[in-house]
């Protein structure tokens, strides 16, 4: 993948994330706790499935909890 393609993919992925966050934030029936629960639930799924991405999911969870290491 060349630099332009990588930047395009990065932008598309960020746009997808922005869409999901916007969907949650603008839904008046969803609380901040609901958003947190759903994000952590998704990360827990990656941790418990013992995927090759388990360590990354564990680190993201730590960072979401405020651990900067």
C-alpha cells in the first residue's frame, strides 16, 4: 500500500469511528455509562477470544481507564 492509499484508509477508518461516536452521542436515550459499557464490552470480547489482538485490546482497556502506560 502506498502512502496515499494508507492515508486514505486511515481517513476512512477515522470517518467510520466518527460516525459510530456521533450515533451514540446524538442518541438522547443513550447515557455516557451506556457508551462506556458498550465500548468496554467490545474490548472484552477481543480479550476473551484469545485473539492475536488480545494484548492490544487489554492495552486499550487500560488506556480507557486512565492508565497512561
